C-alpha cells in the first residue's frame, strides 16, 4: 500500500489561514523515518523531548485522554478541514514513507527521488507555507528529471509545471496520505 503526495495551493487569505492551522495539526517531515514527534499538551504543540521531560503524571493524563477518545489528530480551534479539502491541488506521485522507515530503505525502493525532492522543496520550516516562484518551479522541474528507481507512479512533468506556473505568486503546502 502506498501514499500519495499532493501539493495544494492557497488562492485566498482564508485558505492560507486554514492551511497554516492544518500544517500545525499534522506533524510531518521530509526526512525518511520518524524524524520527530510533537504532542498537543495544554493547548500547544510541544516537541517530543519537551513532552518526555514532563512529570510522569502529566504524560499519563495525555495518554489517558488519547486512549479514551482514540485521538488520531487534535482538532485546532478555527480549522475548517473542508477548506483544505477544496484547495486547488495536484498529485505528484506515489510513495511509501512507512515502508521506507520500516525497512531502512535509502529511498531508492519506496520513495521516488522526484517525490522526495518535491516534498523537500515545498517543505517550509515552522509549519509555514511556501511561495511559488521561479526558483521553486525550476527545482520541481529538475526533480521530475530524476530517474524513478521504484515501482511507484509519478505525475506527468508537463502537467505539474503547468500547474505551478499557473499559480506562481501564490503559497503552497503539501499533504501526503
């Protein structure tokens, strides 16, 4: 089973606001494997090292709430996921982040180089949104020139570049599922 990488574009300030909330809700990294984990504790996201330094009873309260509600994601106040679902987006390709992390893959079997490079190019520090500019378009174009050493499918380069050129000047973010 594989996941898909999609790049979403924000056309309005409202979409940008919700995309920023979405980025804070979903902790993910462009590195292979479990680079870091964050926890939602007392109304804020904290890094795993900070969480693990909390008193055991504080961590137990979190785990008890997690078990009680079977939480996967923590809802953020003001986030409307339908707005995220309706943002313009383009499919980049298939990938198996999980297999790569489980089997210690170096990225040649489960993560197409194109997907990794597009993901890394769009990734913005501190849960930000990436501006689409000539440099990003060039980086994505070059990513599609990489050999696909996996069995996973990729989008057509021409369609992806056309999409990015159409939305030049807008901000984007990624969702992989």
